[in-house]
């Protein structure tokens, strides 16, 4: 597992990143019966154009490369006032349960600390108890839920603080 690096993603790599996110999120989409029709904003259906737009807005994207191959992705959005949103944390299914998700999460936390951020927030499928437990194990606290009319699931919110 020592043959990995994490680095900032370049514009010309966003197609590959979209593929990583789609493949990673597809397992959850299948589990929760998400389709492009009932949940087009889910990562399982993401297009590079969305990542290009988010990068142009200043979101920071990192890739985890193992033996020079992209196997993971994470995005941070600066929400202002010391708050950062963690988005699209993704690891290819064949590399899961080997610690790469934790490596990406730790890197994102370190990055937010370096930027003097105070809080990292996330939104997840509330019924995804496996993911929820994973974030709880990594220090996140559950802060509430909300229904959105355009989503076929309840969104759970979590946050990690204080960062500094």
C-alpha cells in the first residue's frame, strides 16, 4: 500500500475522475435503486462537465494514484467562514477495504486544517448505515436529516469539528 500518492487533479484529468466516481458510486446506486431518472445528481451518473464547472468555481479536487493509476477521488468545497464540504469521496470497488478511503479522508482533513478550516460537513444517504458508521468511526457527528423533493432518499448530514 506504500505505492500511492495523492495530488491535486488537473483539468485534463476530469474525464478519468468522472469515471472513477461513476464506478465507485454505482454500487450504492444499485443498493438503493437509484437511477439517472430518479436521481440524476448522484455520483453514479456524473459527467466530466459537472466536475469542470465545480473546479471553475474553486472546488479543490484530489486523486489517489496507486502504481500510477487513479483509484480514488475526493473534492473539497470552501463554504466560507471556516466551513468546508467534503464531496464525492470515492474509491474503486476493487480497492475498497484496504484503507484507501481513510487515506483520502485523512488527506482532506489535513488539507482543511492547513487552510485554517474549522468544520468539514458531508451529506449522505441517511439509510446507508455502512457509510454512516464509517464516518462516525472517523470522528464525524450526525447533525440531522432533511428531505429534498428531487431526491428519492432522506439526506443525512454529518460534520467533523473542531478542526484546529
